[in-house]
C-alpha cells in the first residue's frame, strides 16, 4: 500500500499509545513527531511542493496499525498543495471536487460564467451611461430646488420684517400672500418637472438592474444548491463502521449548513483513508509548515489542535468507535489545590491552579467562583472580579459582595490594577525588554483563538522583560515578566507567539504553540487599592509549578 509509510527510523523502543489522543488538545506522541519529520523530508525532495508548503500549510500524520499488527503512518495536508488535492505520498481527499469532468467543476464553471455576465453588464457602456444620467439629473435637481428653497426662506424673512414694521396696506398684504403662494406653487411645479425627467432616466436604468438582479438571484440559488450537493458527496466514516454526510453531521451537531472547506482538513482525510483501508488509527497530529497567515499565529514546526468551526462536528462523529482521550481543557485541573493567599471581610485572593476555570463555563465543571461559593465561604454572595485563562495559574481576586465587586470592576476597567505575570517561552526573544503593541480581534472561525487585526482589532499593549533562562530539551528558554497594560483575551499568549511580537510562544500553549503538560504562564503579582478604602493591597505568589 503505497500511501502507508513505514517508519525509516527504528521505532522498536517507542511505546505505542494505549488510547487515541484527543485531536483538539494533545501533546504530540513521539511516533507522530517522527512521522512529521519524515513528511518534511519527503516535501524537500520536490521543489514545487516545498515552495508551496513554505508559503504556509497545515499538514497531518496518522499513526496506524495494519492487519498484521505493524505500525506505519499516513500523511495529509489541508486543502490543496501546489494547486492539487491529489499528491503522491499523501492520502486523497474524501471527495475529489477538483475532478475536471465532474459535476462540481461543470457547475462551478457555469457559476463563473454567470459572474462574468454580471460584471460585463455592470461595466457596459449603456449601463454606466444610464446610471450617470440618473446621477446628473439628481444632482441638478437637488441644486436647483435647494436654491429655490433658500430664495423662499429669504423672501419669507423679508415679508416677516415688512409685517413687523406695521405700515402695510391691505393691498400690500395681499401682494405678499400672492408672492408666497406663487413661490410654493412654482416649487411644486419645478419639483414635478425634475421628477418626470428623473423617472425617464431611471426607466433607462431599470432593464439593466432587473437583469443584474435576476442573474445574482440565479447565482445565489445555484451556489447554494452546489454547496449542498457537494456536502452530500462527503460521506464520512467512523470507527463503528457508520457513515454520514457532512450535511447530516452538521445538521445534528448545530443545525447549520457546513462552512466552506469542511471535510478538507488533514485529520478527517487521514481517518477516512484509514477506515476505508482497514487500518487502525493509533495517534494523530497536525502541524504547520512555512509562513504564518496574516494576523494569525501559526509557527513553522508547531503542532496544533484540530479547528473548531469545521472539524469539531466532523471529528466528533468520525472518532466514534475509538477509545479516545478526554479533552484536558474540558476535563479541567485539580480544584482542590486552590490556595487562599489573602482574605478579609471584603475580598479573598486565591492562587488558581492551571486547568481550572475562573467562573463557570458553558461546558460546566467546577470553577474558582463556584468552589469559593460552595466549599469555602458557603455563600452565593461571591463574585470573581476578573479572569485568568483556564490554562493560566496564579492570583485571582474575588469580592464578597456586589458593592465590592462593582468597585473592583471599576478599578480593573480604569486600569488602576497592576498585574505581573511570569512565563517561560519556547526560545529567547531578540530583545531582552520592551513594549509590544499588536491590536487583537476574535478569530471567529477558530474560537477561542485571537488574531492580530490592524483594521478591526482593539488596541493591546504589553510590557515585558527577560529575567533569566532555563534549559529545555537542550535549548535555552527565556523566563519573562509580562506586564499587561490592557486586559484582552489571550493578550500575553498572542503577543509572545506572533512574529511581530516576541516570536516565542509560551511553553505548553496549545493554541499558539505546541501543547504540553501545562501552559507555563502564572499571574505572580497583583496590586490594587482596597475597595473598602484600606490602602493599597500588594500580593505576590511565586509558587509556580512549572515542570519540564
């Protein structure tokens, strides 16, 4: 089987995993890392493939066991590679929409031709001239009518002044009334003449607009029908031997039409090929090669979890029948390891463990706020005043009343609270200290990820300073203090990982780097004015469980 690659390296000393890893949160298994390295070597042998990959592409490997019990791996890429979805050495697409003689290509060609007809009509001399004539008439009409209204306003003012003088005869008053009535009638007559002329010009435009609207409606209808047809062709398999189309999968998961590109990511391709060829999936990993897309944080050589918007419903179905690890992000950390750092009658400050929610989430599970209410204070009058990412550990402030909570919220909103974070980076920044300013916006297709967006993003500012280095796997990693000036979601994580930031992701960052045992980010210091007027509270917690 040419697409089942045998490991070139000796894997006899590498123990295969007992359970299939969760594709949304995982540390890549050594077998997957070896397979990924061999895929890179394979790409380097073809200059065209290597050049396209260098522009930025997600790849994936799936370690499998064949019928004889031997291990090997499959390779895949998301979307197209060098303009094709069929490349030697990589598994084929679930459905080949690029087939030249296929229905998809034929209908796509028809829609493209329709787009050209729309553009040709919109750019035709007749349409442009007719639209220009309407604009000219509107402009001239507005100018004349505005001038007439201004003359009428001045004349009305003049008549009012004459009347105020009090020496008008009855004949003079009658003349003023006739003048006013004539001007109003003349304005109506002039307006009617212009509207008649405008109607004639708009009548010349109407056939063009009707034709364009009809073609756009046809395009919308054909595009929607083609999209539905396409997703019906994607018949996805799972580990139990069941089959469903993408339309059915998304309808049952979220009741929506699948987004564009669904089913063309690496992980679904890999699982589909394995099921079709009686190969048992052992472990999967997806990794980025090449340049990062604009705004996003994708780093060459880093492993990433599967995307949410496209792959979560698909993989949720395809993994049925496999023994799959829990998603550690959903499982959460050890709530019992919370430490109380400070407490009085108004506030309580805790050292939050990594993997624990600050407040209850949509997936349920215990949070710091719920633990404090249920297990520590036994009171619902407890409100966490700010947030730490689930993966981030460190100091978290809570209020024991709504009044105190509102005062703390005001302090945070007014940037009166000073926070310091300690992190270990996957590498060492070029500069040992400085300020990062990169605006951020939500990446709606890949929630909860954030992206750098210079157009729609909100201003985000972080100060940093390298305070030392540690060694990890033979390389130097910087220990850094972060001081967030603003307080945006994933601010420190994106500013650390982005190429225009420190270009060094925080160790263990599953979203912007490569997952590990935990995210090496700790909220180590906080200071704020006590909400009940008891001066400045300054707290520090350096008990950081950063294990390698």
